[in-house]
């Protein structure tokens, strides 16, 4: 599967006389945290219904790699856990292929699909 190769490619080192090659490597980072305001600045979040833009700094998103190509996204508002959604990377790529620009997450957050794919690639796979 392509996602397996992507995860393994990051762990390979240059072969030399004294270097060893890593065998099984998962995603580089296990989780990342961003405020809603930071994700808005990056363009990942288009809007969150019912949350004014000045309150986005109180919303925290955590993206965790649970398996190769599977991520949990959890949201917190002022420190209180709200919801958790499982995202399968292959599904994001399918949405991108179908030309879907914006998707709903948590029933109220509008997310830019292309920029979410870019963020996950950059932070978890180093691409």
C-alpha cells in the first residue's frame, strides 16, 4: 500500500559502511496541537459555526497518528474536551480527487481538504 511506503521512506538512512537501516517506522510524530486561530491563519479551518473568530484562540485541535494513514482529531474549547473524529488519509485523498474543496468536521467546522492533506503530509510524513 502506498501509505505503508510513505511511512517507511522517512525512516531510511543513507547506506554506508557503518550505518544501519531502520526496519519498521511509523509516522514521525505521534501528535500535534494547534489553536483554532493558528489553523485559521494557515487556511486549514475556513470557519467554525457558532464560534466567533476572536474565540478561535480558545479552541485547541490535536491530531494524533493512531496507525499508518489513520488519524484522530480531537477538539477542546477552553480546556474542555468536545469531540473526537477519526480521519482516514485515503478518504481525504479521495475527496481531493473528487474535487471537494471544503468538508465538515465535528458537524460545525468547515475544513479545507487540500490544506489538511498538506498539513498532515508535512507534520507526520515530512513531505
